């Protein structure tokens, strides 16, 4: 702990990087997963293609993906994109399933009623299907966010990893306090992010707890 | 005969207001929905609806009834283009529905779905305001209208802010009806709306619908698999047979008296002779009855009806020798009560009574006398002789 207070500025800086590298992929990945998840919720065939593909993406070891990304997309090795792209891929892989399950779970007679009332497709999606899919979607988002926060550290291998930097430096200089600082940072960040999403979910879906 | 009254009323509207759009009339009946040789064949080859020809009159409740897979729901859903026909034409107010864009068509036709299908994430008031908001009303006007409808369907205004999950099944379905009525559509489609609630609540909802219809005078198409519900609600009943055939389209009394074929006869049920009585209202002689109040000392000769302070029936007393004090625990519970509704009520009161005397009550529930089964049968014979029973 003393390391954190003695090096407050440094700690704060890596926290910022860590947060950016984990949250940006969640946002992009989530937005990308919505159309794919929607497609998978409507078509058996899309499901049969997308789900196995998402599973394969998820099984690629994060180290391999992060090391290989700069080669594939050809940007400078220290560019943050090299961490953002692979983590976005993981988020998409995870969220396709969440979004698809969430949309599939919207009751059929509610959708039929919406159609019968005269909703057009886009308005129905934005004001009926999607809001009703939020509880399950947010649960998926919490998993994706926490898993991203823990995975960002692997980015230290390509010189970008938020708290991961503290792990590699601490290991190389045999500085346990530094490693511990990175660990505490990661855990605290994950818990805070998870709690924040839980809170946002509650605020957005007051109806979900309205029971008898 | 409500059906007859409706005809006259509709005829009057037609004469005074003149035809709106292309109105097809036959003898003063305005046909609001018309199926012309409508067939629906699904992709797997099954024929859901087979050459359906049927016209729904303005201001009536028309019930589509039949076993599952008979095409009644498919027929209903073709009216607002939830399903499009394979061939044939459906006219709503003289207009071919296939020429109207589905969302626009649907906003002009009320729809009540099974188990209400309310939006769980919207409050009751917002649920009711759905169609007005879709049609571009401003929010305040839509809310005001929604509050009005909440009252019309018999729900307290404090339900407005609740979510559907906080309502019982019956309350949810009332909201479903309010939502369908919000934009004041002339036509209401009801797809097995009361099938998921318990029998007591269902009866409430049915009575409520009849009350609403008396006030609002909509053209309602109601789908059910329950023949009792069909006979109770329908001014006209269309019986569908498996394979999408319309077996018979008639008034309830005609269905009971003269089923078109064996299928209709068996679907209507073995007790259709008894059910016919539901539609007959004739004077049955009311006989006086000996009554006594609790605590009174009486000499029991034969059956005595025990009543409370307001003269409401509590039970029967019989088989006691000499003078006794009327005691609650000696009472034999009574049968159903006849309130002058129909011959069926009168006969049932007599048949279900331990004394074979059906207790007749007035609107306040006070005893006015008793009826005998023989008298009901005689009243039926008289009605038949007078031509009041359809053949």
C-alpha cells in the first residue's frame, strides 16, 4: 500500500490507462454485438453460424491475440489500438450471446401485442424489445467488463497494460509492493465497475423489480 | 333480442349519417368486416382457413369459436394483417386491407391479446396511451385519455402508476382492453382475451365487456375455444371446424336449435336443449312461500324458507316435529337463486333447491316467492307454441 501513496501520480496514471483500455472495448464491442445478437435472436441459421464462431474467438488465448494484432492491423507497436482491438473482439464474442438470449427472452405475446398496436420495426426495437432485453444484457455487460479489466494487464507484453505495467516492472525488479499495487488496483476497479453497472441497470429497469 | 335492436340502431345511423367510405349494406345492415373467399395456406402446406366467406355487422359482437387448429385465430389476425391471406379479399369498412400499410391499418383497429400482453416496462397509464402516442398525439392528451379509459374499464386511478407485474391477471386484462380502446377505434379484435384467468374473474370480465359494448357500440370480433363464452357474448357466432371450414354462422339461439351438422351439434354440446333456456325470457308463475327468521318459534309443517332481517334467503328448514325455535345449525343450504334473468335461471333454481322450490329474489336479494320446475317447462311449451323458440 505504501507504494501506492508514495507513487500516487504514477498509480493514478496507470489507473487511467487501465480504465480506458478496458472500457472502450466494452462500449465498442457492445454496440457491435447488438446487430449480430439481434440477427441471432431472429434466425436459427444466424445462430448456428455466429455462436460457434464467437466461441472460437473466445478460445484464442489473450496473449496470442494481443501479440498478433499489431502484425495483422499494422499499427505502431505501442499504439493503444493493439489492446483495444483484441479486447473488443472478446467483448463481441461474449455479448453476441447475451444480446441474443436477452432478445429471445422477450415474451412472444408482448411482441405480438406491439405489432398489433402498429409499431414499426425500428421503433419497436428501440422502445419495446431492447428495453425489455436490458436486464439480461446488463448482466452480460458486467461479465464482459470485469473480464476486460482483468485481461488488460496482458497488454503489458506489448508495452501497454495499465496495471500490467506494474506487474512486469515489479517482477523484473523484484519489487513485490509494485505487483501488489497492480493487483489491488485491478480488483478495486473491477468491483467498482461492476457495482456501477449494477446501479445503472437498476436505475434503467425499475419495472424489473416491480412484483407483487 | 339485443341483435334485433342493434340492427335497427345501425340502420338508423346509416340513414342519418349516410355512407362513410364505401359501405356495403344489405337490408340496413352495415358490413364492417368482410371476408371474401379467403384462404390461408401456410408454408408447410397446411390449410388454416379454407375459402372463408363471412360478413361482420357494425355494432355487434361476433364470436369466432372452434377447436384448436380450426383457423379462428388466423382469420382474426388476417383482419389487421398480422397474417396475410394466400388468396381472397378482406375488406374493413369497404377497403381492401392489403392496400393499407400494416402499421397504419393496425393503429385504426383495437387489438386485445391473450394474457393481455402488456408492456412490462411501462406503467399502466403508458401502456394504455400506446396507440395514441404512436399516432402522434401529444403526451399530455394521451395521458388524459388513458386516465379516462382506466375509469371506463373499472380500475381505480391509482393503478395508473403501477407496472403490469403489480396487477392481477384480471386487472391486467382490463388494462389490455383499455389499451385497445385508447384511440377509439371502430373495430376491436379480441384474441382469446379471457382464456388465462380463473372462471370467476372470467365471468366478471365477460359481464364488463357486455356492459362496455352497450355503452360504446363497437364492432367486436372475439375469438374463443369456449362455446359457453361464445354463446354468452356473441350476437352472431361463427363455428369453425378443423381444416379451416366455417361450419355455421348464426345467432346463438339458432345454433342451439338447429346445428348445421354433427360437428356443430357435438361442439355446442349435449345439453343444448337446456342451454336454449338461457335465451328465453318468459313469465313463470311465482308462488308464495312460508318464511321464518332465526330465533323465531314456528311449527314446521312442510318446507320453510329461513330468511335474515333483510328478507334474504339463508336456507331451508324441514322434517321437524312440533314447535321449534329456528336455529342456524338446523338449516339445509339452498340452491341457486332466480333473479328473473332467463328460463335457465328459473329451472336451475328449482332443480338445485332441496325443496324443489326455486327461490325467487328481487334486485336487493330479498325473497319474493318460489318457482316450480313444472311451471318452467310449461312456460317453455307456451313460448314454443308462440313461435318464440327458434326451430
